[in-house]
C-alpha cells in the first residue's frame, strides 16, 4: 500500500460545544472553511484538543459524520479522527465508522489506564485496530505526557515494519529529537512523521519534518505558514522571529490554564466554540479580561487566522 506523506499544517480542531456542554456541530462547516481558507491541509479530530477522551463513542461518531459531511467534496483536505486508545473494541468500531464516512485515515493512541508493558504489546494493540481498516492509512499518536507510554518510537516502527501495510506513520508530540530523527530516516524515510509540538516546529523543520499537527494552527495558521516559507527560503532570522511569536502566544496557554485557552483564542478571531468539559479548567471572567489585554500586546491580529467573510 503506497501512502503519500502529508505536507504542511494539519489542524487539531476543538469540538464546538453549546453553553450546556452539548455538541454544537452546526459550526463544523464554517470551521472547515476557516481552516481551508487559511492554508491548513487537514484536520486531526477528536484528539487532545478536540476533547476526544471526554466524548462518548456516540458523540465521536457525530463529530466524525459532521466533518465528513463538511469536507466530502474536498479530497485534498485530509480528515482523520483519533479513535481512542483505552478500549480496543471501541477503537475498532470507530475506525470502521470513519471508513464508512469516507475519512482519510485514523489515529490511535496507547492505552493509558492499563498501559502496555512492552513495545511489543503496544504494537499488538496497533495491529488489533489497524488491521480492521486495511485501506485506511493508520497513524500512531505518540504523546507520552498524556498517555504515560513513552517507548522510543523507533522501536515501535521496527516492531510494526512489514507487519502493517497501512501504517502511515506517527503523530509525534514529544521533544525527543534524537528519536524523531531516527524515525524520519528509518527505512529511507518510509514513514510519515507528523510533528506535534507547535512551540518548537522550527527545530523539527531543521531535522527534516514536512508536516505537522497542532492546535494553534486553528487560530494562527498564517504565522506558521510564514515560518515555513522563511525556512524554505533560507531566511532563518525571520523563521526564528515567527517561532518566538509562537512561543509568546503559547505561553499564554500556560499562563491561563492550558488547552481550554485555545477556545479563548478562537473567540478573538470571532468564533465561539463554548468551553471545555470537566476536568479541564476554563478561565474565569476576570482572567478572560486580562487574557484579552495580553493578546492585544502580542499584536495577535497581525498573524491570526481570519474568517473567510473578513478576508476580502
């Protein structure tokens, strides 16, 4: 099975919620238009940013169906759901549903309650899911800070190589550049290694990354496209400046509580996707006021993503 590597930015979308915490799927078509119009090449849905672990299996299917409906006319825009990790049977069921809906690929994270004891057991878990959808590219989602499963990914590639024809690669959300580069070069660059840390994207480009999945591409895609262009043109000074702006922006996520702050950034570009579900902490009204002042000091409007109705 020949699987093309993905280049450019893949967004990790938020899941839009109503005020009562229920899904607000009517916003998905506009969300797709936002991403597409700002140069984003695809969407990794129901992941960490998309609150996948806080959604029921039925809700994940509803999100999958909504993204499928919004993007079915656009084969160049690649949508892949994180099907989960804890319950393998649920992961298989969601994978089959994603295939039925015509999505491009699936993602799978390590079981994080009863964790695999060895990289061989992690590989067996991947095989158990991916073999059910042999025509769909399969990405393993490496995010040890959340799963607690931190085997070197070069070991997982060695274990799966030759056993899983639809293994596309890894969504790599970790800071081990030695391991990441080894994966990039494994089998002459056979596998697609999507970078997952927005705050050090430039470093990943330097060692060979071509594609990346990130949450801040939802609301600051132009900044990263400028970074990529500067890097490819050999203008490292501009690329470094872009990366520093990214770092300054991401520091506000850290300052105000983490992932939920991303939806506050979305409000700054004119999209209200509600709040995060428990146990994620959302900002208070007082914090929101100070956050808005900090965002203004970033000159966020100069590099943020723009709604299609405001582009012209």
